[in-house]
C-alpha cells in the first residue's frame, strides 16, 4: 500500500512539474513574442519616421531651389540666402511667398533703394522721408541682408499675422493691429497679389513642404 501511494505521488508530482514547466515555457515564449512584436512596431514606426523626414528634407530642398531661382531672376546681385529665409519662415510659421512678394517690391531683395545700404530687405523701420543713414542711426541697419529676416518676421507675427489673420488676407488689406498700413502706397496690396499669383511653382513646392512639416509636427 505504501509503495502504491509513493508511486501515485510521484506520478502526480511529475504531472504537476510538467504543467508548471509548460506554463513557464508558454509564459517565456509569450514574452519573447511580445518583445518581437514590440520591436517590430518600433522598427516600423522608426522606418516610417525616417521616410517622412527624408521626404520633408527633399521637399525643403526643392522649395529652397525655387526660392533661390526666384530671387536670382529678379535680383542677381542679392546676397539674401534662400535657405535661411525658408528655415526662418518655417520657424515663425510664415508662408514664404509673402516675404518673397514683399522683398521683391520693397527693395528687390536688398539691392535697391535705401536697403542697398541698410540691408533691410523689407524696409523695417524705413519711414517716408527717412534716409538710409537715418535708418541706420535708429538701429535699422544690418551687416547682411539675412540679418534683416528675423526682425521682419517678428514684426509680421506680432503685429500683422495675429488673431488668425492669414498671409492672403494681408494681400487684401495690409494693416497692423492698430489699423496702420505697412506701406503708404495705395496699390501696395494689388502689387503684392500680382507677385504672389506669379509664384505657381513655388506654391506647389511650398504646399508639399508644409504638408510634410505638419506631419512631422515641426
């Protein structure tokens, strides 16, 4: 009787050990499967992000080339950097077509008028009757046209592009928060819109660049 009981207990113990080992194996196996699946998900996400970044940089490069071509077509002597302009417009969330249209009208991208001396491409701080020397004395002179980009964008985003106002809306009425016009010329808006409407190639490249920029969340 004792022998039969011992054999019975051994069998029970063997079965229990097998079940425990099986559970342990399945548990470890499931963990390994989960780890592999997690790694696969991370890999897919990383691969997607890399492709998206690659498309974004390609779109930005294509946009920069178009902007560079536009500047050089109308102002071959301009030292304004298309890459710097595109990057800073991206940082400030400003449609690059507006700075291009304004930079063209205001100073031919820093090559004409007082801007040829002040390097203030968008004539920030240039009031009617102000000479280039007076503008410089008042702090509106720059060592290089690129240095005039950020002060201009800050002015746009703090006084003009506010409360949801868009760049295209400014083309109809270019006034600031207090209703003051950017320029005294009464045809200023129509001139800007004329330039804007001739940027079909830039518009196409900009829309693609903006789409990838939004998808990346930058």
